[in-house]
C-alpha cells in the first residue's frame, strides 16, 4: 500500500489515504472527493488535474512525458515539481507521496 497525503493550496492536509500500487493519483483524488476535475479523463488534453508534488517525492516518480510537460507549460501556477495527476501511477517503490493542490484551483464538475 502507498500512503498518499493531499494538501490544499495553503498547505493544510485535505485528505490522506492508502492506495494499491497501479492506481492513478487522479482516480484516488476523485474517490476522496477532492476537487481534481480531470476533464479529459487522462488524455492529456487539459490540465484540470494539475498537482504540485512535494520536492522530496518528485524525483521518485517516473519522469513526465514530453506531452505532459507541454500541457504543464500552459498551466497556471505550474512549478518545477508540477505534474498531471492523471499521469501519476502509484508505484510500490514510492511507499509515500505528498501532493498539493495549486492556488486558484477550480473544479467545474459541481457547477
């Protein structure tokens, strides 16, 4: 099991969960009711699942693809450790992962 901690934009814990290896971070966040929209359902045609990975955890993830990096270039509040949650597959080697929702994050699903 991988221990995942989600922080809100201010750095407060929004949710914590354990997940099986192979689960996509976006699916876990949505299961927890977090405001990660994922409009394109993982096709990397949007950036509504943008998260900021903790600097200590970032190098432990598989590197982003060129296409993901291109999408992040157009993402507001992107940082050097930004990723799309739809592209993060939880790997058993992680053990733990911490991500933060970016500032001014909006989820249009409930509107």
